[in-house]
C-alpha cells in the first residue's frame, strides 16, 4: 500500500514538473557537422549512430560545402551578378537531387525529397529578383543549408519507420541585440516541442540558425552548430552532449604541424575551455560555456571511427601534468607605455575602458611599473583604439603574432614542467609570458613565423 501511494503522489505532481523529469532523465544531444552529413552514405551512417543512442535530440549542420556555396551566392547577388548566382544555384540544386536519388529507395521518400529540393531552391531564386538585398536576406539564404539537411534526415527516418520528429530551431533558438543566445527563451520554447512529440525517440533540429531580437532569421556565428548543441543540452539539462566530427577528439598538439599527435581521452571543463580559446579547432570556446554552467559532460566523437573513445569533457580532471598544446594565430600585440615615470593611478582603468568601448576582448596581459603589454585577436577597431590610447600614452603595435598555450594541471604537479617548456623554446624569441592567471595554462606570445618550430619542439620535449 505504501509503494502504491508513493507512485500515485509522483503522478499527480504539477505538469510543469513532469516534462523536466522526462527531459533531464532520458535525452542526450548529438550534433553532426557538415562532413558527417556530407553524402547520402554518411547521412545513413549518422542514423545508425543515432539509433544506438536513442532517445536523443539530433542537431545537424548543412552538408559540407553548402554554406560556402550559399555565401558565394550572396556575394554574387550583392554584386548584381544574377547570372553568376543562378549558375551556382543550379549546380548546387543538381548536387542535392543526386543526394536524394542515393538516399532513398521508396517512391514516397524520393517524391518528398525531390519536392523539398525544388521548393528550397525556388525560394533561393526568388532573391534574384529583389530590388534591395540586405543582411536580412543574406541570413535567410544561409539558413537554407540546415533546413534542407534536417528535412532530408527526417524523411530517411520516416522511410525506415523510425519514431522521429522534426522540431524547427527557428521556433526556439534566439539571440539578443548583442548576438548572445537567450537561454531562458530557448528553454521555455523548446519544451513545448518536445512535449508535443514526446512519443518520439529522435528529435531532429537545425544547428547554427536562429532568430535575432527583431525576429528575423539569423545565426549563432561563433561555433555554429556546436553552440546550438550545447545550448540545447543546457536548456533541457541533457545527460550528455556529443559533438560528432571527422576527428577522434582533441589532440595533444596540432596534427597539421606536428606528427604522431594523440587524442586526449579526458579533459576538465577548464582545460577544454583554455584549449578551445587558444586555438584547438575542434571546439569553439563559447560552445563549452553552456555545459559548464549546467555541469553537462561533452563528448567529442569521430563519425569515421565511432568505436574510438574520443574526448570526454567534464568537471572531472584526469590527472596532473601537461595535457595539450594549442596555438592561436592572428594575434596583435599592443605595448602601452605611460607618459609618466611611474604607473599612474587609474592608468589601467583608462586602458580597459577603451577596449570595452570598442567591444574588443583582451587575450593576454602583462604589466610593469611604466607599461602594459596586451594582445587582441580582432583588428576591426585597432586604429580607433590606438588613437585613444595615444592621448595619454605611447603605443607600439606588433602584428602577425601567435599565442602558444600549454594546458594542464600546473598546481598539483609542476615539478620541472616550466623547465621543460622553456628548454624547448630556448632558441625561439618570446614576446610575452602569461602564467598564474589560471591553474591550467601557460601562454607564450611568439612571432607566427616561429609557430611550427615551437609546436614541434614543445611536443618533442614534453610528450616524447
């Protein structure tokens, strides 16, 4: 009797509570990038992976190459080259008809797929006849890639009798006037779509695209579909967010410049955030933040080798020592010297106010008694920043710099690690050093010309 009463009490809880149990206890989020859905065969492989992880929310990018073509179409329309745009549109449309023919076998699925392609490309062609073509229209065209890929995947699920639902990202993904995602809005507006389709095992939605504060079609820019996945994961408090790409996790160095790099099996959130911010291309730094706040693990997996462990990012660290090395190019170093002999009161405040005014983040900063050296990675307002700094200081600017970031646990085990690092770089001029601001990284600023040598030497001294 007692057990029966207890079960009865759970079921009479308010409706607002029951969906939270359903969402938080059962759903994962799986994101697949453009390469993972780059062909009919790969789309079919994605469904096999999803089948092994049901129930789940599937976030899809546009098929590889599509967004680049849509950007090209936008440029041609902007340049009043309608014929050039029409040619690219036709070539892209032909490619998609080929995908449809390979993807489906039933008449209904083939019919739906071809109808889908026809409608979306007719919609794109409508922009050719507009009298005015603004950023609003450009964003609408860019959204077509994700809209097509998700519908193609949904029709495949229908053909194979999967319990799937298509939930449109444009109905719940929202950014504010500063292009920042509005998590509360996402949480409140995705919930009805999941409740409406709660008998489904696969929920399919678009990555990258959203609506802005004016209600117009827009996109998340930084991190794109990865950001969509982690925002959804945070909004529904998912068990896990999986980011599927064509690389088997975060490597301990950049494989483009260093041979025999290895994937890292475990990273803490802090370590992953440092690596992402300072150059590890597999994950954009902003993408980690939603899951950090909600303490949701992020797993990086390889669609080409699904049995590989990949990299698990969580609040658990996996031992001490140096984990990985990353490099961030396109850095600008700015040296600001006080016109007074001693660092004046309020000097730093004036500097930071100028960078805040122009919404330009600072990567590294070091100070001495009379000067401040710092780095930025955005040159959009460089001239204005230098002009304002020059009112109360002398300013020197060095471009073509690279930040090399060495990430690990430098508190629990720092025996000899700094010696290894500087021994590896003894023949490379170091412009700046940042250490102590974080327990998880040492950052060094060098000339970009020396990047490859630095990465290889660090790998040799630290990992070999």
